[in-house]
C-alpha cells in the first residue's frame, strides 16, 4: 500500500468561446510539500495537454479504492509510521 506523506493539488482552467475546461490533478511526495506541488503541476499540465489534443481523460481524479487500483497512492493523512526509526513516532 502506497501512502505518501505530502499531498498537493493543481488546477488549470481554459475558457474558449463555447466552454470552460478545468483539469485537476493531485501530486504526492515523501520528501517535501514543494516536491508534491511540482508533481501535481507536472501531472495537471500533462493531463490538460492530452485533453486539449482531444484525448478522453477525466478532468478530476476520483478517490480510488484501497486496493491500489490504477497505481495511484491512497490520499489519507499519515498519523503514525510504523516502518521508520522511532516506531510509533508521530509524523
């Protein structure tokens, strides 16, 4: 099970004459909030460009079940990490 420590969300909006398109993606990291934001920004740019070229992708990511479907990590707050030094230490 993949449960990153840091999460961020990024959004791109574009309005043309007929409609407004909003694409949102999450990014994650075990290193820092800044790295999670960079990851989110990269993922939203990629998804937006693909949608803009006509590919059918969801504009917003839905939470996935806890079985790790689609290879996406679980968006949950980490309260205790039992795999690091200081067993049971709050993170």
